[in-house]
């Protein structure tokens, strides 16, 4: 099965550390303010998703959502969530740790697109 969102080993290690510190987590990526379309990590019950959010999958046991409008732009890509040194300007809980999550991506192949469409 093709996954819409993957995670690097570096980001996975940070997700584990943040979960140990803050409890269950969730991610949301929008096209909004702050860090633009950077993935934001929140304690699981501190960010409300709604009907305009799309669940793309899980990374490190944390659900990963994207705003529907942003998903329309990114639906043809696989997201790869990484963690790099530096501070983002958003409200994501990793900011005080001196790292930030970022999204890398690659375009799905025609075969992967067919598989995703068949799975709907």
C-alpha cells in the first residue's frame, strides 16, 4: 500500500522524545500563517481538526492531517517529514528543542496514483 506520508529516522526519534515529554501527539499541515505550510506538532488534544481536514496517515504513532485546500495542491505528492536544526516561527511543540519539522516531497508515480485512487 502506498503511503501519503512518511517519516525520516531523525524525525521519528524526535517524535519519540516529544511524546515522552508531552504525551500523545498529532500533526497538522496547512497552507496558513506562521511557518507557511510547515508541519506543526501538537499534543493530541490541543488542536481540533474538522471536516476540512484530511487524515493522510500516521508518523511515529501520531496522526498526520492536512487542510483540505492544501491537500488539493499536494494530493499528487508523497510527504516525507524530516527534522532539522533550527527554529520555526510557529506554535509547534518542537520549537524550544532547537529543531523544526519540515516537509520534503516527491511526486507519486502513475502506478501509485492508481493504487491510491483504487483504495478510496
